């Protein structure tokens, strides 16, 4: 599908070979004032009063309003009132209590344990029992497990056994549903995510090294609310092109994150994706200046509900605000807060000629340490576009902080090594594409 698109892109230009020779002008982005502003943007979006930009306490709405305000201040044009494109989201949320006690000792949410995205609510205390792992090899043990009542009990199992149990007949996984609560022991790190449905019992993920093997009783208090038809939104603005305003280049970044997990814990999402949102806002500020008005129109798409399954970008491609074939290229920015080891370009192996151009620009100007190409991946908002034949790259940074979908993804942990380099790379890339 993407290969079909490339020739038409080629025919609208003088050819990629020639483009490679035309990349000499360097953009004047990134004085220290811009970096200060970018860091302030990331800090603001990752702050506690944005509630992790999720669906508890209107976190995503606060972030959307912040971006909308910044678009207006920069002077971007809007397709819709307040730049907003609304769409419905059904999502499981954790707005209230979130506690786990083992033999009376409280564990720390976010640090020792997290909730499974599908967790239901519950308020219970019960004896702890471990899953008998003989069920995977021994039929008698399997029958014993299925005939044993799990009611009122908190069942503990290792993550790999939780996965393995799906290889057994359905009756086994269904039997787990009888337990009062499930505690899954996770080996390395806790990685949170979101779900559009809820199971009837509380489900928690506990770091294996925090599991006291002698634990006898667990107390679980979880408030979980499945919210249907939450009104989420994309924030979309643009700068009209000087020469060909009906040809579009797009910068996209999702601004939503995982929100709150209980009253006292939230996921800051500084790298994911306050960083890409800040980069999008810096590019918006740049192009909105009269002296930088682009030849083609440039659209800035701040997507909502990416973490819920690319919902904002999927909605856009079904309800596009400009005809998709008019989009010459889309660059999606997600996880752009590091960069000591350079950047990776998803679709770089699919769109070889645009990738060669990007790499050539970088070799000439040394904007980032290195650029690696990879193939297709349905891992961010570029994907629904590539899937529709819109040429799209997804850029993310490599090296540095390993925090991801956890409470440690904080603004102060980000070195922003490749941040201004990516801004300049995108500006020069767009500049060359619109010649
Ligand atoms: Zn994410």
C-alpha cells in the first residue's frame, strides 16, 4: 500500500535524486530560549495538575485546553472551534481507592504494584493461595484445580503462568475468574496500560521482588469505573502554505497518557509523550512566524487517546479535516525526550527514498547522533495514516531513560539530547519536500 503511494509522491516533485542535492539551508531554530520553553512545556504537561493526561479528573481535557491555548497564542489557524475534533472513548479508570496490604503491610501503588488495565473494583480481605503450576503438566493436578473453590481467595500467580494458562482449555482461565482477586507477579518492571473493558474482579500486578513469599492474607481495596462515551478530542491547527496551500505536510504527536491510578498516583508521561507534544508546539511556533511561512501548508495534529489504542488518529482518518491524498508527508513524534544514541525512524525501511533524504540531511548538518531505519509498526499515530497510504514516518529517540509507562517517566529525567536536532531535521526535511 505504501509502495503504491510513493510513485505519486515522486511525480509531484522533481524527483528524490534531485532533492538530495538541495538540502543546504539550515533552519534557525533552537536558541536557548526555545529549549527553555520546550522544557517548561514538558514540565507543565507532566505536572500533577494534568493528572497524567487521562480520563480521571479531566486530565486529558486540561492538556487539550493547554495545547489549544498555545495554538491560539502562536497564531495557528483552526479547522474547527478551539481546534477541537471530538470523538467517544470507552475506558476503564481508577479514580479512587487503590490499596494492597499483605499481612497488614501496605504496598506502594505505582512503585510496588499497579492495576491490570482491566481490573474491576473490590473491597475484600482473603487468604492468599498460589497457583499450583503442576496444572500445566499433570492432568490430575489440573482436575484438582478445576474442582477447588477459589471463592473468597486471593490467587497469586507468576506472569508467565498467567500467559501460559491461556494455552490450556478455556475452563482454566474461566476458573480464575472465581477468585476474589488475582495478583500477578511481574519479574522486571511494572508497565501500565489502558483497557476499554473491565473484568469482575480486582487484578493487580506486583513486582516479584516485593512479594513476601510467606504472605498469608491480602487486603485489596480498588475503585474501578468503566467510563462509556468519554468525550475525548484531537487538537488540530495549521499554518497555510505560501505557494501550494492545498498540499499538506503534517506534524503529529499524541498528548494523552495513562492518567491516574488511585488518588495519590499518576503517570506523568514526560517522555511519552509530553516530549513529542512540546516538539510539535515548537515547530508550530516556528512555522507561525511570518518569515518562516512554509511553501506547503503545515498541519499540527495533537492526538488524544493514543494510549487507548490510537483512537484519535483512527478517528481522524475516518473523519479527515483535509483530503488524505493531499497529505504529502506526515512526521509523528512520540518518545522524543532522549537521543544520546540518536533516533529511530519507523517506516524508514518501507519509504526508502524519503528515508535516504532524511539521512542525507542529517549527514550534512549533523542534527542528531545517528538515524536508524526500521520497518512498519502499529505502535503510534503514524500507523492509521500509513495504513491509508499516507506517507508517514514515526521518529523516536534512543538512549537514556528507561522509564516507560510507569511513575518514573518524569520531566527532570529527560536529557532532551536530540530535541532541537529533530526540530531542525523536520524543518529541513519539509523544506526539501516542498521545493
Ligand atoms: Zn505510550
